[in-house]
C-alpha cells in the first residue's frame, strides 16, 4: 500500500457516485460535494413491485405422534404396515377423496399403520405433499388418524408418510 493517496479523476468520481447510489445501505451514504464542472447524474425512476397478498390462514395440521414410539417401530420393521396408497397422478381433489376412502377402509380392516405416498414433486415441494397435513387435519379425515410421520427412506422417504390409524369403535 502506498503512503500517498492519489486523487480520483472526474470520471472515477462520477462512476463511484453512480455505484454508491445503486447500493442499498442501512445508513445513508454521505453526499460528497460535486465539482463545479460536473453536471448531476439524472435520477432513474425505480419500479416498485406491489406487495403480494397475504396467504390465506389454513387449519393447523395434526401433529406427528409425540412419543414417536410407533414411528420408530415401523422404521425398524417391528410394526406391520397394513396398506399403501400411492397418490401419484392424482389431482388435489381426487387425491384428498382417495385418501379419505383409503383411511376409512384401513380402519374398517383393523389396520394400525399405513403408508401414503404423495411423491416429492418438482423441486422437493409437491402440491400433494404440501397439502397432505392439511387434509389429515380436516374433520372428516381426522377421525381416522391418531398421527402421522415422515416415512423412512426404505418406505419412500421424503415423498411418503406413515399414518397411524385410530381404533374403530
């Protein structure tokens, strides 16, 4: 590093002001006095995008089982899986209806644990995977379910859920 500081040229000062004006900071950048021979740079009008509407409030999802005992037993192969529902190819409406029918019949058969495969979707956040907890929390499906948990990689991983069925009356 040199001991003498060199003065910026007029063009360098103009360029620096343009760069400094385009940077968003927490504190305003102090303005330097402009040279008499420089004309102020024209200001650009910035387009401000409107804020997106707030997301609709959704029902809280049924929490995963608190003891996690069933989840661990299923992953270790100690708890039998009674059935499997694959929702690939379903729309949101047909997927929700198929889930309700499947859980009702699983409870009637006496199954305790089932797997529901939603798929991971494009980019890891598929619509069916995202909607699954909402569907489980709805009143007509909630009566069949005591809890759910993400499935082990051997059972479908991020694109599948274990669903623990309540005992039928």
